[in-house]
């Protein structure tokens, strides 16, 4: 008997009125976080950004009571219980260093990447641990509906032992201006979704191999444009992603944009697509699977929810549930250190032209 109730919806906290302080008012906050929070019934209490006029506009649109001139003023507000940080990764450590001085703050949701490298990420986690603040990371692909359904399918062993998993991305991200001062571009800022989802689905790899070439469209200096990276697991499972940010031959040619994934096991196979490239059109991700447990047929569950913006209530919900239940968040800062270590391993592999053991880059918080 195949159960098509695949647990795609996040568990919401019993208490939805936590006062959330929002740092940042750009696209990801305005069009994703706050839209999904309104759907979930969460309570943004204050907002700030580098542009006061934009902060006021977003506050008015979403009924946020307080607008502050600076994040320093916002985190000092004694009514703020949880912070939602949506700023560039190289700025998060400086904010966290101040946040941990304020005992009224119970939790922080950080953007991903958590930092520019594992060393800074470890420092963020250490600071929050010492202050008793729960820290979650906005690894929102874990709440894409097809990925949550796939996780359930794997947990029910419908596919048997997984042999091969692939992601094929033919899509063109919008590189925000702040990224142009970095040389680590694709894997750290886009591929991180796929790196983290491999860990979510299959756990930590034993070895990582990455190769890349520059993207002809991206004119600023960068190490990684078009990227391919393979995770090799102790049981011989291979999980590989091809991230093609070039995606078509040149301006004027017909486009073929998509993200597809596939997982093959000893007892079945699942495949699907991610709806994100069609944003802002609401395009649900898809999934179909076949299994020896119900031979000679395909199962194709459907849903109306989409990754952007619906998944973002899940990343906040898992933090609020952790605060409510006094436990580690599902997507905790400590767990995210392993995602950061996997990314560092990709860049080390690129730099040295070799396969890198995961143990070479992962370091526990002391």
C-alpha cells in the first residue's frame, strides 16, 4: 500500500505571536519572508534596513508596527523576541556579535550562507550557543514541497537503497550587487541550495569533487560560474549537481530554463522539477515515483503550494518550534556548519584539482 500523504507541510508552533524583528527590507524579506509569515499568522513587530523609505513602505504593506533607523536600535527593542536577518553573508557575524548582548532575544533566523566561510560560521554558532540563543538558518529548499515529499518517500524505503541522485539546473540567477565584491559566487550563493539538500536527503558525504568554469555572462571576477560537484558517500551513493548559470547560447536564442532532479534506488526511482525558475508565476514543484512495492505504475502527487514564497514559513516555523519546545532547531546553525564545510570542500577541490574528504573541512564548535 503506497501512502501519498507525503508530509509536505511544515509543523507550525502553537504560539504564533512571537514578536519578530526584521533586519532587511529587500526582495527576499519583502516578497518571500513577510508574504509567507502573513500566510502562517506570524507577527512581525519591527523592521529596519539601509533605506528608511523602503522600510516604511514594507512596514505599511504588512502592518508592521515599528520602523527603526538602524539594526542596532531594533535589536535593543525589549519587545523583540526573534530576529529575522536578511542581509549579505559577510555582514551577519558583526550583527550577531551585538545580538548576543541582548538577553530578551530568544532566537535568530540567519540567511544562508551563514557566513563567507566555515571559520566565521563557527564563530556565529559559538556566540549564540554561549548566549543561549537558538539559531536557525534559512535553508529554504528543505521546505520545497517536492523535496519534503522526496524525504518522506526515502524514509518509507519506497526506493530501496539509493544508488544515484542528480540535480540539473539550467537557470540564470540574478546576482545581487553585493555579490560582485566576492569571488565565490555560484556554489556559495546558489549551489548552496543543492549542497544543503543533498545533506538533508542523504546525510554527510565522505568525499567531494568539484569542477567549474567561468560564466561568460558574469563580467565581475569569480571562481565558480558553471559548476559541477559530486558527493560520494560511504555506501557508494553518488549525488551530483550540474549548475548551469549560462543556460543558453546567447542573447536572442530560445531559452530552455528549468531545474530537474532524479533519485534512483535498488527498489524504485523518483524524479521531478523545481518550480522556482518560473517565479513570480506560481508554479508548484513536481514529483513522480515508481516502486517495486506497487509494480508497473507511477505515482504523481499534486499540490498547490510553491517554493517561493510558501516555503519560507517553514524555515521560521522550525525556529519558533525549537524556542517553544526548548530544543535544537531542525535547520540549526550547528547543523549548517556541515553545509558550510561541504561548500569549503568544493572550493578546496576546485583550487587543488582533487577530491577532498569531508573531514578535511568540517570542524566542530568548541
